[in-house]
């Protein structure tokens, strides 16, 4: 994850925050609280949150799934864009971090839109499939352990309806995916998923150079 868009100047980033992004006050407070944590770099950038809000609204989304909640900036961004009867199935393994998310969902008055699933996300996604949820979601966001990215991609793609959109964070991985000398497991997993998605006949995929890179795939 990244707290700012990869490869832009401080002046441009300040312009994005101050002029274009229009970050709601509740999101700004969550971002400020999260910035004080040792793991603050796991939070998405405000401009990425705004893009996801726009995308969810454009899709007319009502049902979303998120893999990797952290303190809730991405889920809160999406939840604010959903209608009153919208639903987000939020998957994470950390009760500590998601306590922060739950507090801000409540402060924003949209806690009723979230169904938090604490536990291994693959188990949650498989359970949704067996419960008859295949092809029923409009939007999915993946931002969790990188070694399981391909598995999350496949599960989420199955859960999406035709025309639904899957977004995968950290697709540029601070530029490491472009360096063949970098061969750690996380980098290799992201690099392999990027290559798979752009050649996957089931989707139309593109790369958005926002945050730490966002891989976006529309299910055909």
C-alpha cells in the first residue's frame, strides 16, 4: 500500500488533496488517526479512495466485497458511495485494526452497510460461493497478503456479476514489479497477477497509476 500516488511531486500531491479529491471530514480524521500507527503505510491514498467512490457510483453498485480492511479507509470510501441498502462484505483477520474501521463506519452513520468477516479471507470467499453468492457482487477490492493475490482474484471474479469490476491494490509495488532483479515472493506474486489479468479472456483489464498502482478488471 501507499499513502500517496506513486511517482508524483509533493506539489502535485498537495494539489490533489487540496483541490480535487474533496475528502469528506470523516475520512480525513480516519486518515490522520491511521497516520500515527507504525503500519500507516498500509492505508490507501485519499485520491485512490475518491477514485473508488466514483467507480462504485458509476457502476450503480449495491453489493461489494473487500479483502483486507486494515483501519477502514477503503471500505469507508466505498460505503459512503453506496445507497442505503448497499452492502459490503469486509474480510480481514485483525480484530484490532478493524475495531478502528468499525468505529468510523458507525461515526459516518453507515455501519449497517457492512458485514465484517474476521478470519482467513479465502474461507470467507469460498463460503460466499457455496451459499449461492456467485455472480451477485458488483465490485470487489483486494488489498491483503500478496502471495494469495491470484487466489483472491479467482474467488472474487467468480463472485462478480457480468460487468462487475475487480480492483487490486499495490499493482506497481513501489516500482519493484518493473525490476527483474527483485524476486521476493510478494513482488513475484503481484507481477504474475498483473501478467495474468491483462491476458485473461474473462476480463478487460487496465492499470491505473494511482496510489501504489491499481489493477482494474471488468468481468466480461
